């Protein structure tokens, strides 16, 4: 759930919703939202209730007994594991439904940097200092398991041919495929897995990476091909974190501290290798013709371009013009006004460029203006609530492409609804004395300005009333001051030019000065990592099931004083910590839902942020050169911005192909 800088102007697009696939607007899934996910999960949960624990969730891949080492294990080795119920695909499946197993391979896929990183100076994605190039994680790096993209939460063996789960989720054991190879030709071994865990969980790794792995205690090598993860937190989530943890060779940067592995190319096992580099602006990946996993069911129909080229652009305006000129092949748009006005013209009219908006089944974490609680000015809850009344979302959302966020778990069944249920109250009651009273009432709803013509004026009057209660008064010059005579001034930091003039104007009416500070991305990122800001607009990503490790990184007390994590707000709350732990302990989908809804109430009624938007659609344009599978994946990303472990890959980039090579295939078959 890595926070991402976002536009603060006319409309901003949550990077959390990751779909592309414009050829598939007629898909049976078009318009289907999280209700379908909930139905799928309910069916899986019912199926799980009839099973005998987690080992019944996957069909047997082999009848071998568990390796004899620590912990009680029963059942069989399985080919896959679902968070609730059984995985969709059995042990003998040949390929996923959302790929074309016969897709032609060839051509070049040209892409842009998916975020504000306009340059790169290293190749290690997991250390704090410097920027790594886009694409390393999704084209080069593999884990022991692969996430299915048409199920809410299932994983299938990738580097591993089978997995064995302890009934209490205290451990998960993987048996590595004998054919799995790194780019240097050496076999992937259990020692490599243990080394990867040691590096990624060690002090030299980024703090947010360490946090994601904190629920795993240790990795045990049972033999050359068998490795066991022991969980500190005995949850389903930890099983998925173990399965999706990146694995790299222990020969990479051999002998160097992990944070000093900078310019060495990763020795990984994925389908692509780095071929050409023009640091700091351009990187080219080449498909490995000898890729060891190309015939696996989890890989058939994937990775259909011979080359993938990234070119970095300094800002979106430059990138849009470059896209129109054909410098890269597809563009995800983050500004609704730009999508409407600038993704248009002759090339769209004559069909050379296609334009589409597709839905997703993901839930959406918050996109918001986060208030840094480390700043004294934001420590009074009445002040934070007042600032929310000054934000006129409805005027900014003129294109009606977005929905106002009112939950930490938007577009999902995990968002709080109505008053707390008895199960939610049982979780909240121990903390009643330290929680806002409204946590125990109806669910939070963000203020609106479009209910009547005087909506904004009414909201500003409410904001003024709250500020006065908090001890802030207007002086003769119209400046809002506290009892010490200090003016109400704060800084809004952003990495690109976008208009917040309307919001500034509303604040000024109350005597508040919001200073907009435009900084380059490198400084923006550094200040965020050091928690050195007043407020910033951030997107926290999307989810299939909310993950405790991600939430701990963003809201947990331990991460509040650990720079480099994602607790930008500086939240320190016993209630939040306990509710995240309750989510981790949840042994059923209803229990997870109750804990998440209770947490949602605490987050939203504390006004630690000014909620902005969420969107269940993703606007993209792409050059009309692609073929695509007949079936669309449900959970995927349209770009290559991956920061966590349990993240679905970019289905379009992984499964589309170059139409020129499709025509060649058809010609050979006598179809054209």
C-alpha cells in the first residue's frame, strides 16, 4: 500500500485501480464491481467451511509426506492455496482463462515511467537511497508462487512446484522446481530463498519492505529444494507474503552489504533480462529465449513481447505529447480533464489510437490529503475536521468521473455501514474512552457542497465554528490566530504543478494560509520518507482483501517513528493496533469484515486525512497495435508501479501481443 504522489487539481486518478484491456469493454465483467468479489468470496468461504482446514483448500499436487523438521503438518502437498475456500484452478490446469496460450511472441512494447521517477541511478528496488528503474520487479523478479488474477486471493506454484501449509498457519513449506534457474544458469535453491529473506528483512532494506516481512519469523532450509517459512503472525496473509516474496540469487552483489548493491544487475529468474541501459533515462529488457518457466501453466500466454523499453519523462504534459508522437505505446491518465480534452484528436478519430475506461473488482484504500499529526497545528481533532469542511470536492469533480471517498476501504464490503454491529462493538468497546464518540454511531460520510446552492457556505460556517472551539480566532486583519497569537499557516507539498486555488480560496476565507510548495520528485520522496511535511496528497492503493501488514505500515504505531515507512500521518493508536491485529487473527471472512469495518470507523472519525476520491474505472489510451485475450482478468494493474509483495501484475502488459505477429501466425494457419 505504498503511498503515491497524486494530482490535487481538477481531478486525480487513484493509482490503486489497475486495469487496462480496452479491447474488452464487451466483456461479461464490464460494470461488475466489488459485489461480484464478495459473492465469489462467500462461495469460497462456504466451500471452506466444508473442508478440514487450510490444507483442503488446494488439490493435492503430490502425496509426499511433509519434510521432517519442526512444526506439526498434516494433509498433502498442494499446487495452490486460496485465502478462503479452494483455488479456482486444479492441479492439472494448463493455463489461466485470461490468457491466450497460443499468443504470438515478438515485437517491442514501449512504455513510460509509471510514476514521478524521471530518472534512475540504481538497479536494486528494495533499498531506500536512490531510484531504481521501472519494470525490474515485474519483468525480472519472481517469487515461489504466482497470484491468480481472476480470483480474489489465490496463489499457485511458480518457482515452487508444491506447497504445504501448517493447519494453524504457523508455517508454509515450498518445494522448489528442479528446473528453476537464475539468469546466470544456476539452479534456484532453498539457500537462495533464505538469503533473499535475510536481505529483504534486514536493516539495509527499505523500512516498508522490512515491515511487510515482519510477520515472518525465519526461513528454514530443509534440503536443497525445500524451504520452510515460520510465521511470527499465524495468518493467511503471511502465507501469501511468503509465497510472493521476491527471490534472487545469493551471488548477486556477493560480499557486499545489501544497500551497497547498486549498479549490479539483479541475478533473478524471470522471463526478461536487462539488455541495454542509458542511465538515467532509458532501460530495455529482452525476453530470455531460454527462460526456464515458459511452459508452466502459470506462465503460458504471458510475456509476448521480445523487448520492453522504458523511457522516462519529466512530467505528464511532456509524456502526453510524446505518446501522441508514438514514442510509447500506451498511457494511463491520472487527470480526468486531461483524459477528456487531451486524449482526443485525429489519431483517435481515425482509429490509430484507442481510448477506453474499464471497471475493476478491487477495493480502494484511501486517496486523501494526509495531515502530518507530528505537526502541532494538526493535533486538535476539531481543527482536522474543520479542514475537511473547506474542501469542495463536488466542484473539483466537474467531469463526474470520480466518487468521493468516505472510507478507508472504498468500493468494498469492508467499508463501515450504518451503526456498528455487535461484533464491531465488541472490538471497539475496550477503547471507548480514547476514541471519538462518533466512532460508535453511524458510519462516516464526507461533507458535501452540492446538497443545496449554499452548501459551501454552510460548510465554511461549520469549519469556523470548529476552529473557534479549538481556540482559533480571526484578528482585525482577517488572519486566523491561536491563543499565542500564532497564525494558522501550513504547507501543501506536491511534486507537480496542479491547481488547488479553489481550496486555497476557501481556506483564506477562514483566515488560513495554505502555502503550496512545488518540489521535484526526488525531494518530495525524501521529505515523505523523513516525515518532513505538513500535508500531501497520497494514494494508498487497492486491494482484493485488506492486508494487515500493509495497514500496519500505514497506520501502525511502530511505523509512526520509523522514517521510510508509510505512516505519513503519524498515527499512534492502541485501538488501531488492536484492530489491525484482529484482522490478522481473523479466521473467517465475516471476522475479517467486522475488524476492517471497526478500523474504518476509527480511521475516518479521527479525521487524520481529508478524503479525496476513488474510482472504479481506469482511463487509458493505447496505440492500435495490440491483440488481447478473449477473457479479461479481474485483478490487475495497468502500469508497472508495484511496491508490495501481494500485488497482482499488469495483465495487459503481460498478456497482450503485437498484432503484426498475430497476422503472421494467422497467415501460416491459412486464415488470411
